[in-house]
C-alpha cells in the first residue's frame, strides 16, 4: 500500500510539473536585442569568436580556441554533421512576378538522399513566397547544368498548413536534383540577417565537418569550429562523434501563443549510427552537445529507447518523439538501459543507423538525461531555443545573457559562442 501511494504521489508530481511547463509564459523569456548586436557576417577567422563560459553559476569569457581547456579528458563531444542545401529557388512568371519556392522536406521519395539522387522528377513540401501571384499553372526556367541546357518545371499541389506540395520535373535524366540545386538554388541564410545571400555564405554558413545534405539552416554552434580546434580537442583527449539532425525552417518559427502549450513544435529528421550509441553507452550515457540540434537529438534518444522498451517491434516511424512525451512519461528507465534498447533494436533488425524524427520541446521543467555540457550560440528572445537553454542552466539564462549584452558579444547565427556547464 505504501509503495502504491509513493507511485501515485510521483505521478501527481509529474503531472503537475507538466502543467507548469505548458503554462510557461513566453513573455518571461524576453530580453532587449538591438539590431546592431546581431552579427550580419561571421568573423574572418571562425575560431577567433568570443567564448562565454558559464560554470556552476559563474560567468567568464575567453576566445573559442580555448574551448578544450574547459573540458575534461575522456569526455565525449557530439556534433551535428548536417549540411545546408541551397533550398531557395526563384521562378519568374511571364507577367514578371517573382515567385520563391523554398524546399523544406522531400515527399516523393520521402528520403533526403534518394530525393537528391532523383533524375527527371521529385516532390517536396515547400513554402512559397508571393503565393498570391501563383494561382495556377506551372512555373519553369532554363538553367545551364554541367554544360547542358535543362528546363526545370515546378507545379504546385495541395496546401499543407503553411506549406505546399510542389512537383519538380526536368528534361534530362543525366542530371540529379542535387545537381539542379547546386546551380539554381540559393543558400537560405536566416531571415533576421536582413540581407541577401552572398557567395561567401556558401562556405561560411556551413560547418567544416558538414557532410549529410538536408538542412535549410545551419547548426550554428558548429560554425566556430576549425580543423585547428578539432585537433586541439583530439590532443586534449576528447572523444568525438557525429549524428545528423536536418534543421527545418521551423527552427525560426516564433512562439506566438501566450503560453507555450499553444506552440506546435516542428518535426525534424534524425539519424544516429550504431557506433555513436555504443560510444554513448561507453561514456556512461553522458555527452557534450555541440548546438541545440545535437541536444534535441541526444535527448530524444532516451525517449526512443523508452518507446522500444514498450514495443520492441516498432518501426522507425513509430519511434517519433512527440512534443510533450518527456513530460507525460511516468515510469522512466535508466539512460544506459534506454540506449541499450536502441542498440539491441538496431542489432535485431540488422541496421547500422537509426532513422526517425523528433518534435521534442525542451523547456524549464525538463530533466536532461544525456547532455551534461553544451556549446551553443546566443538565441533570439522569446524562442524555444532560449527555453532549452533556460532548462539546462536551471533558469539562470538572464545572468548569461546580461553578461553577453554588457560585454559586447555578437548574437545569433554568425555571432559568438558559449560553453554551458550547469
């Protein structure tokens, strides 16, 4: 009877905590960010950015090249190796109207790699700029790809919320969709930079370790890393691993509801290979995350392991992490146990990589399972990323941001960095 009462009490506490989290007012996560503090361009040398160091409540600063000195030998650092695609396409109608088609995620085929390899046609979910000027009919443009004249056509399909199904077709089966994007596409730099994409952004808005195409925004905490810093981490005895989360346009979606319960998180696609899971287990289920995208992926792994423990035969789509799952979870398991469930699942199904998706929201009240230290940039006011940081530093985010504002740190994607150690 006593044990039952303890269990009931824990469930009530969990439910109350979830309600407290859902009723967080986003207005409480606001701060003044003058436009001049937003870095419009990166520094000439990536690793010369400033590094704010938050350790156990104390704040100091250094240069990013000093990062390894603040880490302990033998720790595991995890990077997001996604690569930003040139996802923004422009078509001009015969009337002269300019239509922008912004590729968000593939539909047919619905796998990024397969979609980029397609010849002749593929379909994507897209945001459309100047939609009112594109009521019907197909858009087309001639492009020179690998010395060949190719006609690319876009046909608008059904509306899905704020996005549309768009069919792309082209008249040369030796040209892939990836080839077309390289020539026709424009790199989608963040809207708050308030400037056009420049040729230099093709290099500076990618991490030096980017590999897997699929993002429409860079995992910007990684922009500070250079080969020099990576080698210094190796020399310091830091173990390095990579995973993939394709960053969607939803990362810039503002929280418009008064309370965060009314905000629907965007879905992002993740890939984690077996070796990374094995490394996490070997490191006690703990990691240093580079960027909030790595944080979201790593923390989602715990809940994927929980889902597998309940349904060992689930397909990968069924392992999707719902937005509020962490707050609704009543009978959790240990972190190592959760990771072992994933490893066993991969072995059982003879898979080298876990492919699924996450909609996780991390906000005050969330209990971190895997991430013990975090490298991240400075985020927009009233954003879900600021909520994630606040949850990590137990509400101490104002001390961090006040320091950054008072000490001339540069903000957002091309801005300076921070190392957070609660």
